[in-house]
C-alpha cells in the first residue's frame, strides 16, 4: 500500500514536467510562427524609437482616463510618454 502511495506523487510530478516542457516548445507551426512574430515585434519596439512612439500613440492615444492612459504607456516600458497630443477629459 505504501509503495502505491509513493507512486501517485511521482506520476503527478512527471506529468507536470512533461506539460511544462510542452509549453516551451510549440509543436504547432502556427504557434511557433506567432512566437517568432512576437519576438520580432518586441525587438523592433525596443530598438526603434519612432516605431515605439507610433505604437504608443495608436494604442494609448485614444484612452482618455488618466490612470488607464498611464498604465498603457507604462506597458511599453521606458516610462516616457508618447510624443503626441492626448485628448484631455
């Protein structure tokens, strides 16, 4: 009986390890392409200030609530506000 009880946690641990490794390496070509596109977007966003400013204007500019706007800007990192005029409430 004790040997069976020890088997259950070991089996659960092996199952969770297999699940975690499956998440890091997408086997679906579409998922892998999505990961590559996201990595390229992040690279361009961090290396091209005008692209970053344009995306910030497009995504954060329409937000009129000051707190939500600040959160949107912060999501781009760097803490600098976008070089655009924002509608005030």
